């Protein structure tokens, strides 16, 4: 039996070709936990050392994955090109630039001098990545409604992330630019995604966790809006209400989601939950709502538990070679 398992496990050289670009969702999740911990440390300073530890781990994870995927690009460019042409996987390429933006955002309170060039590089790289993805969507003719899923929001999420560190770093006008195109992009994709969810076949099981991504654009947009406008105002309240709505939709879907077989797409639970946790904490402070403050701590506990479970299962899967096998 052990010999059979070893035979089924691909070698490192073979498996590297099948490492999915979606693995960068792990960086988004870890960075989300880092940012949530930094936020909660405002009320509980004892969490500050944990936030620094998570920042270091996230940075190392990002560099490691960037290096490994770079090796894949050098040794197996045809596999990377196939991922780019894949109607689902292409949406995960901007997760690479989002990872850099998130690391820079988490680093900004501690080392703004280092965070600023990383943030600017991440913002400009994300703009290019988004334009490349949108151009491919428009020019290629093989897309069909079943290919559409909430992972397509990933390029839009990157845009609305930019102001969160951009405003404190002094790039206010550039932050308005990214928020504007991110909101427009989100609304267009939201219409398309709901058309697909309502009028076409259900999402396959492997993609059902991406429903959680619905939470991320309004939650992150709320945080960006508060950074730029200074206060939530009417529009900020609308954005937060949208995040609450999609969170409740996911709560209703939870019994079905927890029965799904493990897949790397489970990391789609992580960053949106982190964004909603932070947004709830900020809303509690700015709207003077103690109940939201209590809710943010419950969400933070849930986030920590979810990411701990995801990390353990992913490490186990990596050791078993599950991350290095072609999709069936």
C-alpha cells in the first residue's frame, strides 16, 4: 500500500508543473489574518506581537510561493500559459499582485519607508495584471456562462485594496483612481455573476467556496471609503450593508459548504472573512455601535479558527502531494 501511494505521488519536478496559481490565495488569507490581528490589537495590545509574527510568516510565504511559481514559469512555461488560458484559473493571477499589496499594507504601520515602494509596485503591477485579464476576457472567444464564478471578483478586489495603505502613505489621488475603477468593475461583475448563479447550472463543488468572495468587494470598499472620506457617511453605510448581506447569504449556505470535500479553493473562505472582520471593527468604532464591536471579536475568533484549519489541511495536502497533481 505504501509503495502504491509513493507511486501515485508525483516527483517534485513533475508536480511543480501542476502547482496552481490559485495557491496565492493562501497569501491573501494569511495577510488578511495579519491585518485583522493588527486591527484588533488596537483594543487588545497583547495581540501586537502576534501581528508581527503573522506579518513575518506572511512575507516569507509570499516570497516562497513567488520563488516556486517563478521556477514553474521558467521550467514549464507551457503550463503557466495553459493556466492563463483557463477560464477559471486566469482570475487567480492577480492574486499575486494582491499578495504584494496586502504585505505592503500590513507592513505600512511598522516600516512605512519600506512599505511605500512595495505598495506602489503592487498597485501598478495590479493595474497591469487587471488590464491583461480583462483584455483576455474580451479577446478570447471560448468563455461560456458556466465559466463565470465569484473568483472573477479577484481583480476588482485588488483595486479597492489600494487606498487602505495608499491614503496613509500620501497617494490620495491615486487611491481615488483605484477605488473608482474597482467599484465600477465590482458592479459589472456582480451583475454577471448573479446572472450566472440564478439562470445557469449550479457551481461545481470545487468552486462553491468561491461564493465567500462575494463578501470581499463591499467589505474592502467600505474600508477604502472610510480611509478616503474620513467617515463612513451614507455611501459607506451602504457598502457595509452589502457586506453584511453577502455574509448572511453565506451563513445560510454554510451547512452545504461544510460538507464539501477538501480543495485548495477552501482558501476562498479566508480573505473575505478577514475583510469582513476588519470592516465590522471599523464600523463599530466609526458608527458607535457596541454590538458590532462584540461581533468583530466573534468574527476574529472564527477567522483564526478557519485559517488554522486551512493551514493544517494545506500542509497535510502539500506533504501528500495533493497540490502537485493535475486536475481531474
